């Protein structure tokens, strides 16, 4: 008999408990997070449209920014609508296969963002450390190649999701979370999950630790190059071109490492729910404001777009 046939949960479902202990403020939270979700979608959609339409923003940096915002839109749509539904109902039933698909998509999209942020760090590294060679090094072909490499996270995610969902789930099937997150699902397994935890750690190495080490290496060279600039104005201008990307990257990598680099024994449902709530709602809403909407070139492009629509 095949492994998946032994797993009797294949045809059953999980119960997503969500925020059952917040009955008094559920409607208030629903309204608040719905507004945040709409602001997030509007912000990232604006970034995509402006960087796609405006001829002045057809550079590698904005090419990667457009891909990052597209990925962020998909990422929030995978998680947030179900989370909003959980605010309206005490619990939510999710089919076993639906839970697996949700896990696969959010791991793949989150991993793609990790690789995109690394590609953007490389772009800033070349722009600041080797500005005269920038146009020869960061070509359109290289940008497309790096974007395709980011899609490798889908293969890693599929492998990890299959490994996790081959486990027997013979506990209550109640997931104390608002979506099918890895630690919450692993916690429901009734067999020894140490081998799967090792697999999770290895995927985290590929998706998180290796990119963040390369990211830190890139920024080590960038900061050294900025400090060698003699004028204060020049240093300020150079740092302003990568400050937004640096902050967004630290937020993204920091949240992911906190949640996924810990063993099952350290899993605390309520703490993980709060951190995941911030990582899936607050930080994605801030990204456009931090990275692009405070950027003079993007604001200028947005102004030109609005003015052209007014005539």
C-alpha cells in the first residue's frame, strides 16, 4: 500500500481554529484587517502599474521591484482572505488537499521573495560598487535569468509539502492557526517528525539562510563602498538608493527565520499566530511605502500617470 493511502486524512479535512478566543473584538479586527488588506493590494498594484507603464522606470531595479510586488499580491491572496473569513466564523473547515495547496503556494511565493530580494541586493551591489560596469553586467537577459531562478522555490516547496502531508495526522485535526502553516501542521502529526523537521531545516537553508548570507555579504561590500565616498552628500545619496530595500529585506528575512528555523519543541501557537499576523498583514502593507512610494522617481512617475489620466 502506498504511503498516501495509509494516511486516512487524505479524504478528510482540517479545522482551522483561527481567532476563536477573540469573540468580543472579531468584527473590529475583521474591519481593521480588511482595510489593511485593501491598502496592501492597492499599494502593490500601484507599484506594478507605475513601473510597467512609465518609460523612466524601465531599469533592472524597478524590474525586480515589479516582480516583488506581484509576488506579494499573490502571497497575501493565498492567506489573507481565509484569515478574514476566520474572523467571521468560530472555525473554518479546510479539505486536506486545500490545506496542502495553501502551504505549497505560500512557501513557494515566500521563497521566491527571498530570492528576489537577493537579486535586488546584487543589483544594488553592482550599481554602487561597480557603477561604470552596471549596464554591461546587469543586463535584461541576466534579470530574466535571475527571475527564472527564483521560481526554483516552487520545486523546493512542492518537495517539502509532499513530505509533510505524507505524515499520519491522527490527532484532533484542529490547527491552532489562521492558515496551514508548517509548524502548526507538523504539530498535528502523530508520528516521529524529526526527519521532516530536518527536511524543513534544509529547505530553510536553501530558501532563507543561504540567501541571507549572500545578502549580508553584498551589503557588507555596499557599506564599505559607501564609506569610501568622500562627500557627505554622495554618501547620503548612495545610501538612499538601497535603504528601503535593506529595511524590507530585514523585515522579510527576520519574520521567516523566527518562524521556520525553530524545532517543533519550541512551537508556541499563540506566539506564532501573532508573528504570522504581522508578517502576512502589516509588513506587506508597509513595503510599498518603505521601498517605492517614498522614492522620488516612483512618486514622479505616479504624478505623471495621474496627470495623463486627468486630461
